[in-house]
C-alpha cells in the first residue's frame, strides 16, 4: 500500500530506513524546452529498464542494516514494514504483456497488466483495504464497528484531527538510529513553519487526498480551468478521439461501457467544480475547515473526486504528449513521464499507472509533477528522509508558475503523505 507504515499506536519506530523510490525530482530543474542532444535523467518507476529502476538514497542504510534493524521489533511492526515495502519494485509484480492497436498517436500501446488486476483479485484487494497507521487489533475493532454502518456519512474520516507535530514525531520516532535522528531533525525543521500535523489515510490515494484537501481548505476562488464551459465535456471529447479510454478503470466498477464511463466521469468533474466553488465561497476559516472535514468523511463523494483528478491527469498527459510530438515546448518531467517502458505513451500511462492508483499503487515521483500541472498548483513537499540535502524541500514542478497557489505536504518515504497545518509564519518559495 502506498501509505503502509508501522502502527502509530504500537511500539515506537526508529529502526530501518523508509522505503524509497528516489527519482530525485529536486534535480530536475532544467529549461522547459528540450535541448538538442540533452541527456535525460533517469526516473524511478514501476517498469523495468533504466528508466524504471528505484535508486537507493545516498546515506540510507543498506539491506544488511535494514535487516539488522528488524531485531527487537514486534511481529505486527515487521508485517507492516513488509506491507509497505511490498509495493515498490517491478520485480514484485507479475505482468503479462498484450498488444492493443489504437487509431490515435498511441498506436501499438503495450500494456503490462498486473496479475492482481483480475476482477476477483481486485474485489479482494478493495475489501481488505486497511489504514496502515494502526495496529492489527485496532483495525479489527474498527472493521467490526463499520460492519454495522451503511451510510456514507458515517464513513471513517480520511484525514485525522490535527495534533502537535513534535508530539506526533516523538510517538513515531523514539529510537536512536541514524534514520530516527534524521526524521526528528526533519520534523523539527517543519515545526519551524507549522504547528500541527493531520494524518492522512493510507489507501493508495494518499497523495491525491492530501493535495486536494490542502487545496480546498485554502481555496478562495474557483480556478480558471474549472470555470471553462468545456470542462465537463472532457470525457466526451477525449473518448471521441481515443477509443482506448473506454478501458478507464473506475474504482469498484469493472468493465464499464464507453458511454457509461463518459457519463460517470462527467458527473465526477461536475462534483469537483461544485464542491470547489462551495468551499471557496466560505469566508470563515473555521467554517471552511468544517466543510472540508465533512466532505472527506463522505466515501462516495470523496472517491468520486479522486476519479476526477485522475482523469484530469490523463488529459494533461495527452496534451503534453501531443505538444512534444508536434515540436512544442514541454516541461522536463514530461520527457521522464514517457521515458518509462510502462508509459511510453498516454495509453500505457493509463493502463499501467493511472488505472492502478487507488487499487494497487499510489503516485510515483514523476506523477506528482503531472498532478501539479493538472491542478495548476505548486505542491511543496517536506521529504523528511532527505533532511540535510538540497532535496529536503521539493517543489512539483521545480520551476512553478508565479500565479499558481501552493499546497504543502509531508512525506517520510515518498510513498505516503501527511498534511502540515496551522502555519507559524508565511511559507515562501
């Protein structure tokens, strides 16, 4: 799972290194246009090949040290760690390759479909979805309680109440290992700007959830791109050009027909506009926060918004791909996005990455750039395991537009994201 971690309420952490797929986005700062003969940086991804290998962060403990760090940890902690690490490498995914011929620029789209994408396996995965923040007993107790509830309004909160950021750090990282010390220093640095933290549910939507929650909680107006008359026509327009989009995977809805997908995604886009407009018009900060909390307690609406965000990411990817093919200037991350052997074109990106978000994986580093461009927001992330390096605070994109709003997230491992709140002083880029 994207948010897999040791239990917050169990024994303290502090041994072992956080899982990492380091694509070094902080080093992607480069001109927006492609330079002739320029060498493309490597990016970590789910696919194999040079563009898909995860890189181990400099200075992080190696496998031997990580194994040694397991000694003395509870069985529950070790299981949680294994669950967290079990989502990253391509060697852990069984793929079958098939060939889909399309009539657009993405002809000969090669699809790597994980074995767990089978409908039966998908249902099991969705039914067993867990928040890895808690220990096994707490998860089981909540499952029993949730079994008696049917209303979406009673859905468990996806964003936990705020708590003091250093208190949270002390509970999570009490050890004296180099990793624990680095995490504490990272949290201390974040505490210079923010007083509290809100934990985000880890179900492979955490990057979308944290980003959208932050964007809505500070929204004061409806973004220009949401005001466009053509905004809700995106599904119809794209499906008329790219027949392969009919294989878009909606959460818990397998095998939808083309017309149904278009209609449903249109509803999701309309919901996104409606909620954004409603919350942005709320003047009082307390009332605005209450409205956000209420929205993220409604399971049906919340996951509908994530489908809207994923579709906007696909639309942005198609635009960037076409711009590059037509010789227009594109940001550097766009080359990296389509340099992976699992996403050499938008069709592959949809099948092997966007369709898997929320099901079998979360957002990878290069996809954080895509999310930022889709929302036209700068996503500022405190990457705690990078404390002491120039990548400790990473911006998506590296060279943001001056008029883009900024949202701030926290991650310990580039897989799970939490939300810092109650700014101590104005954050400046």
